[in-house]
C-alpha cells in the first residue's frame, strides 16, 4: 500500500510528526486517512516508529491502527508492528490514568 504524507511520490518523504495526516491508497483503490497519534523510539536499535489511527470514526471500536517507520512505510513484520502497537496502547492507557486520577 503506497502512502503519502503530502509530498510528491518521487521525492523523499519528510519524517512523520505527531498529528500529521497520512493518506494511504489500498490495492482496491480506496484511500484511507490516518493521523499520527504516537512516535515510539527503540534506543537499542536506533529506530523510531509512528503509530497512526484512522480518522473515520470517533468510536474506539471502529478505530484502526497501523504502524509505520518515520517515512510512512508500513512495517512488513506483523509481529513487530503488533508489539509496537501494544506498547503504545499500554503507555496511552497509563497516561489516561494519570489524567483522570483524583489528587490525594
């Protein structure tokens, strides 16, 4: 699935940033819109990944997530992508808990 973060397909894409919108064209010709909701770094491997969420719905059950490198290329390794997504969701859950806790 080719992706574009607003740049010409022939020129190198700038690294993705938080809140950036990415349009991905499926093999069926549909265009899906995703927003970068997180960037995770693996300091041991010196690699960073972007977690993107579909803009299609505010309903969490219908939200779709994808994981890319910082240039917007989907990861080929589904297991690595799932690990990154799980880590992102765990961190997001911890952050939400911190925001909703009552001060003692």
